[in-house]
């Protein structure tokens, strides 16, 4: 058993090194659409600094959260590559090539704008067979890849929220930090489109798993499962909001900055 564990660890280490060393793999992480998106976000950061208006704040928030979505999905893909899945389209920040544009990219932005939720698409592009064959350690690595990828972004946003000479940009960083923490909490739900679901799902009995496959591949059942997940998120949204505020307050993010960011985005007072 010890030898098996060492072999698995060695295999994981070699796969990680191959990704970091191969220029072709690193280029996939920095695709042209992602670089253009980052460039536009950079420009709007200066716009927000010099022209702190609500429309500029909303556009900046959309661009910043869209980048977070790409990083999250790329985190899943990178961990899938480390776990031994070699499909070329996995390791990419190119949102143009996402298998499900709605659930993986458009939906998270819409949910940020309408109810103010930090919801990110789960790694639904990693197939059932791949997840089951990966084993629990690698499957866990794939599932938490998105969260791990966003953790440094959250730290940057926490530090950015301390900006005092320009409140709009500081509020923006506080808002994105809040959305990231909110998304962490949502992804702990064992429901479709949440990350934890893809760890729990392969452990289900075969018969029940067959029903799940039927639901998630059927045009209308899939939409119903999505609505069910949104309903549960809605039920727990107040709890998630309060927990996110408490956690970020522990990281010295001003509650006023978070509330101001939410108010700027949703035209309501928090």
C-alpha cells in the first residue's frame, strides 16, 4: 500500500512538472480571448480611478468577475490535467471554447448582476468515466481546483479593498472578494452545478447515478436541476451572505466597503 501511495504521488508530481515546463501547455492557460479580457479590465481600472461613476463600476465588476470565472474553470482544468486527463481543451482560459457557455460563463455573470450571488459553474465538462476512474484523491484535486485557483485572487482583492484614495476601486475589490467567498460556500453544496457534487456523485449507487445522468443530459430535466440548485442557493443566500461578511471582516475587509460595493452594483442600500 505504501508503494502504491508513493507511485501515485510521483505520478502526480511528474504531471505537475510537465504542465509547468511545457510552453505549449502554459500558452493554453493564457489564451488570446483571456488576454484581451484582462487588457480591457486593466483599462477600466484606470477609468474607474479617474471617473468613479456607477456605470464604470458595473462594467468593471462584470469584467473582474468574468476573469474570476475563467480562472476558476481553468483551475479545474489544470487539476484535471495533473490527474491525467489529456484532452487539449481542458487546460484553457479560453471561454470561447467552453463546452457549456451558459452554465460555465454567462450564468455566473448574470447571477452576479441580478441577485448578487457569487455562483460559479462546476467542472461538468469532466466526464463521468473520468471522474470515477480518477479515484478519490485525484477527484478531490479536480473538484477543489477552481477554489484553489481563486484563492490568490481573493487575497489580492482583500488587499485591494484597503485602497482609500479611490473608494470606487476599493469598493470593487471588496465586492469581488465577497463574491469569491460566497462562491466558495455555494460550491460546498452537494448539488448539480456546485463543485462538491462532482466529488459526491461518483460515490452514489449505480442505479441512482444512472438517474442523475439521465437528468443532467436531458434538455428539460437539466434545466429543472439547475432551477432546483438556484432555489437551494436562494434559501441559503442570507446565511451565505452573513458568513461571507464575517470571514472577510476577519481578513480586515471593511463591512462598509462590501456594502458600498453591493449597493453600487444593485442600486439598493445594504
